């Protein structure tokens, strides 16, 4: 065979390998727990809580005594009467009466009553909701040293409720409450140190205060302590300690902790791998509407991992996560509709869910949206839109999209023809190991398209593609060995690669 015949053969192959790629299958379960931190969730406002483990008869007797004293102006008794009315202890629950008696005690300077009056104004219990009044009464109680009022005041300053937002003031009041061993304030103080809100960022201080709160039972603090140990933030990395704290929080029903415990069991990290335990904990979190867990439960059903394979159940759980806006689940719902897996095939629905995911920047979905526009599946054909979405995906490093962008530039479809750009994008995909792109890069070097002609480089890229089993590259490699193009003549290797190419479906 003459050299020009080899070149012509290669040109013929290009029309095959530049056929644009179709939709991609759903992805595997991802370990998301390392990327999720709860530092931004601040603990809410509170009211005074009494130890109410007395019998009803005793409460009726106590209420009668407290009411008698309250009517004589005893502030402490007035506060207790308010508590009885609020909780329905020894008397029928009545928020208006509770507020009335708390207000009487508060006017006399009772700090607990002032805190509770603030609560009523904040929640509209027994009185019309008024955030400004809530702030006013908490400020009075906080200045009297009441730790709950101080903690609530910090919340008001942090969120701008009843007062102008002021992170430094929030930090100040949370510090006062935290020093009185108020666990919610300790947790919020840690958040401030972690995020650098109201105070200079300090991860070690964040860890210290989360630990104080965690030891007092605050679940979100336990999760954050787990994350600190997990990632070595503010403390030396220790996966066993991370698992221990996650587990403590998970037992309290914390959804993120439950999700993370599932990830540990799934990966067998510091605990023996146990897919069934992973599924169990993910299901607990999923039932609390945690989207990542719902997605993973769906993936388990899809793959038959730790549970009997059930495509319909997979679709159901992916849909739950997708409806919450979880991009990867939206992508999987799109795949399900596209291929009719677990649900009736519906290309329009597939396009709609791919689009939701793509608009959130999910690269695989962006690539598939491009494919749908290119083929006119589920949407009117639009080559320019196809190129636009492939480019978005390609710029995120998604190799299939990079390959398709290269094809678009090469053929001038959806964008002006540009061989140099085609080569550039094929090279990006080729360097990531994408066999079809490696073949096209070899072709470009062989023919000097978009790059200076270089037979050795052509041979090298054909070889990379051929070693991955790409038949067209194997056949061209065979011809290179036969004719000494970019390499020395080696007829044995030529026959070997030719046989492999034919075995893999390439016709002579």
C-alpha cells in the first residue's frame, strides 16, 4: 500500500471518530461528607426551661400557693404562675395568662420573667408578635446576667431581629453567655470563630468552643467536632475521633451526622466496611429529607448495593432529592427518563431534568443538554445551543464535552470552523485519556491540521488510543508500523495491531 493510501484511509476514519457523543449513564455514589460543614448553622433563641418532673397533684398544690403569693406581688411567684399557665402545669394552658403574669414579674425586675416576656413577643405567644419588644426585654434580662437572654440577644444582633444587624455585638453577647456555660451560645461562638464573623477567624478557638458545647449534648457541635477531626481543622486529623463524634450526633437524630456515618460504613474508613449499615444510616437521613442521603439511597437501589436492586425505588429516591434541587439527583432523574429505567421513557422530561441540573453547573448534565439540542431529542434541534452547553461542560474539564467541542470546531457545526481550536480541545480530552480524542490528535499531527505535521507525535497518540482498545487507532497503528510512518518498520507489530483492530470491529 502506498503512503497516500494510508493517509486516505485515515481521512476516512475521521468521519467515524468525530461522530458526536451521546448521553452518559448515571454516576456512582459520591462521598460527600468531607465537603459538608455545619459551621454556618447557628442555634436558635430559647426560653427558660423548668424541671417539670413533678406529679400533677403536686403542681395543683404548688400553683395554688404560687398564685396566692403572686397576687400579693411576689415577683418570683408571679414568674412561676406564668410558667404554669404557659406549660399547663396544675392549670389549663393559657398563653395570655402566662404573658400577663410574666409581665408583672418582669416589670419588678425578675430576669427569668423578662426573658420569658421576650420569648412571648418573639413568638406571638399570648401577645402580638413584636421583635423590637422581644429585643428590649431580652436586653434588660441580659444586662441582669441571664444567660438565656444573653444568648438570645446575640441571635438578635446576628440576624438583625428587632435591632440592626451587628456581628461584633452578637459575638460579645454569645461570649457572655458561653462563659456562663450556656451550650447554645458556646456553639454559636464557635461558629463565629470558624467563619470569622464578629471576630478574627480562629479554627482552634472554634474547635475549643464546639467541644464545650458538644460535651453538653449539642448535636450540631458534635457534628462540627467530627468534621474538625475528619479534616484536621483546628485539631490534628483523627478519623476514629471523627467517627465517634458523628456517631454521638447521629444517635441524637442529627441528619448530617447520620449521612456521614453512612459514608464511613460504605467506605470502610476506621470502621469495618458494611454496606447494609451505610444504607441504614443513609435511609435515616433520607427520611428526614436530607437530599444527599436520598440520592445515595437511590443509588443503592439502582446498583443493588446492600439492598435488593429496584430501579423504581431508585427513581423514587432520586426524584425526592431532585425536587429539593440536588443537581446530581436531577441528572440521574434525567438519565432515568432518557433510558426508561425505573420510569417510562420520556425525552422531554429527561431534557427538563438535565436542564435543571445543568443550570446548577453540573458538567455531565450540561454535556447531555448539548447532546439533546444537537439531536433534537426532547427539544427542538439547535446546533448553536448544543455547542454552548458543551463548551460550559468542557470548561469544567468534562472530557466527553471537550471532545464534542473539538468536533464542533473541526466540522464548523454550531460554531465557525477552526482547526486550531479543534486540536486544542481534542488535546485536552486526549491528555485525560479519552481514546477517541487521542485518535483525533494523532490524525491532526499526521495531517498537520490545526498543528504542525509531526509523524512521530501522530504515532505516539495513535499508540495511546490503540492501547485502550480503540479499533480505528489500532488499524492506523498497524499501517504506521507497516510503512515506517513515525516509527521504524516492524511487520510483526503491524500484523498484531491489525488483528486486534479487526477483532475489535474495524473493517479493512
